[in-house]
């Protein structure tokens, strides 16, 4: 399967931490850009987090009080996310922070083929020599 360039919109309607993107199974994502804009009339604290699903830990990767009308890139370098990892954003004031995340999703062929192999192995164990090939 091919690599896919994608994006996810950011529109924070709450001051709670909001999930923006979760990496699907059998994929790896390279986040190129996390563009965030503060449309509030005053400063607004914006935080970006990554949940590392393999460690069940949230890591804060960006923390800044944005000035009114300021737009930033919260991905200061490419951010690599593995299958199940989650990108989240939080703002101190709701309904005034918008943006977009640009990323490349890479199909993890190794995991996919391993799952397929294990599935076929189960079939062969269950049905033995009674499996017919067309």
C-alpha cells in the first residue's frame, strides 16, 4: 500500500485536551507541520501533547502563550508517531484556536504481513489438509 499525505483540522471548542489525530493500525506517521493560530483578542496558552501508546504516557511537545492573531508551527522538527499514538492540543481559551496538522502516513508492511501470516497459520491449524486452493 502507498504512503499517503494527509491533514487534520484543529478547531478547539473547549479548554480540555482535544484529540486531533490517532495513528491507525499498521501505520507510522511523520508530522511535518502543526500550524496553530490564536484568534483571541489577547494572549492564549496553547499546549501540544503526544500520547505514546506503547508506554501509555503523554509528552508535552509544545507550550507557549500565543499573542493575539499569532500563528506558529508547533512542530519544531518532524514528529514521528507510531501506530496507536495520539496527537492532542489544548488551549486556555476555547473557540479561538484553529489550525491544521500536515503529516505523511506510512503503511507498515511488516506488521500487516505478520498479521496476515498469523491469520493463515490459524486457518491451516484449524482445517489442516482440508483447505482447498482455487
